[in-house]
C-alpha cells in the first residue's frame, strides 16, 4: 500500500504534483519515508533521480526563478527545516498553461513535496528564520546551461507572501529577464 498521497496536476497545471507522505508520530517524534521509488511508480511518477542537492537560507532569501535550458530537469523538492513558499512556472512551449505558476508552502511541519516536471522555472522564498531545502533531480546540473525568469515578472504575477524583512536576491537573480524577453 502506497505511503504517499499525490495531488496530480496541482493548480490545474499538467504534470505538476504535490506529494504528501504518510507521517507516523508518537511522543518520541515522527517517522516518514521521504522517497520510495515503488510508491512513486505506483502513482505514475517514473523518474530516475541522479543528483540530490541541499541549500540553507535565511528569512527573506528568494532564489529563482531558475531552469536548465538544454538539459531540463525534473525536480522533487522538499524542506527539512523551516518553511518556504515554493513556486513552479510552466515554461513548456505549446502548453495550455504556459506562463502560469503554482505556489505552495513547503515546511518541516507539513512534509509536503512538489514534483516539478522538466521545462518549468522554479524558485522559492524563505518564510522562516532559516530553511534547509532539498531536491532530487533527474539530470545532472550543467553550470553553463542556466536560464532564469525575473521573480517579479508582471506577466506571470506571482503572489509572493509578504514578509517582515527585505528580500535577499543574488546579483544574478536581480537582473534575470522577463518571460516575454526570452521567448
């Protein structure tokens, strides 16, 4: 029996999935499987993940919106400490939801994960004092293949949560192009 609940086509965007694992808790704490290939296969999510990444950030850090141009990656993302608002933007040419985004809070308390298909831009905003973010990828990172979309692109109009500190962006993320500038 599967240990995950899968919400397919999250935000009515084909292929985007929210995954909620079973969490077993008692007075000692909790236990959960964060990834089980059999459960994923049973849910029709057949991916061969080849790389795991982890980042740590402080409140107000906004990373993204990033993608790989010629070597797109499917990502399975989750938070192991703290809380983030995670966003995926459909960047698939010809998709009926091209340019549409979906955002969800991922935290160490709700244990939710987001499965982001290839050809999506991805980013997140740290909501807690600190956050540790993990993601599995089905292709290796290629540093010379980076692409991105400006986080505040008015055509995408992401409703980022308001926080009580200034946003912290990398110099690279501050100057990313808008979606219509890269088409």
